[in-house]
């Protein structure tokens, strides 16, 4: 096990990020992540198959429809969809994937608040994709008080560790 920090630093050096799971039905952490990436200067693409736009920007039905291949993909969907998204990442050559989990890298503690799928994590590793299986960019990109607090707590409890294989 190693700390997630190096994986996050590597992910955040990418310049073009696809954010999968934005919503127009309710305010979500995914929407906040999209805004945080955008406000931090990343080129960001919204992905949701039932929306044509998100906050005035084009919204794409899948990764293959994005006009410029993303450097990295952040996934905030239910775990059943995550594997499908990772298969799409494999097919287009994405090398960095971050799967959201409210409880750091311990999705078992929050089964209804995670995008992490063990099968999708294995698929990433089998295909040379650097994967962050949990946590949230909102805890690392100019975090508000609540997200900074979560990051501190998860670090203290060892919830920001990943298996390297």
C-alpha cells in the first residue's frame, strides 16, 4: 500500500480532463469537480449521454464523441457504469482514470457513495491505466473547508492509500 498523493499529483498534471457524470437534475459533487477543474485552468469536457449542454458548454454522450482526446478521465457514476467507462478509456488510449468515492479509497464504507468498481480498477491496471480508486478531486483542487477536513480525516484514518497492483 502507498499513499495516494503521487497518483493525484500525476493526474493533476494532465491538461485535458473528461468529467463523466455531470447532472442537470440536481447539484452533485461531479458538477463541483467539473467547475473546480475548469476554474483551475484545465480544458474540461462534460460527459452525460442524456444532456447536450452543461452550464453552457457542450456535453458529450461518451468519451469517443469528445473532439479532443482527454488526457485523463474523472468518473462520478454508479459502479455499474464505471466498468463501461473504463472499457471506453481502454479503447481510446486514456492513461489516467480517477473514480470518485466519498470515503477515500475505502468504498466498502460508503457503498452508495462510490464510483469504484473492483472490476474496473483491475481493468485499468491490466491495460496500463494509472488509476485512483477513490477519493475526490474536490479535496485537492482548492478545497473548501469541508473537503479539506475530509482529506485530513481520511489521511489520518489511512483511507488515502492504494494498492499498487
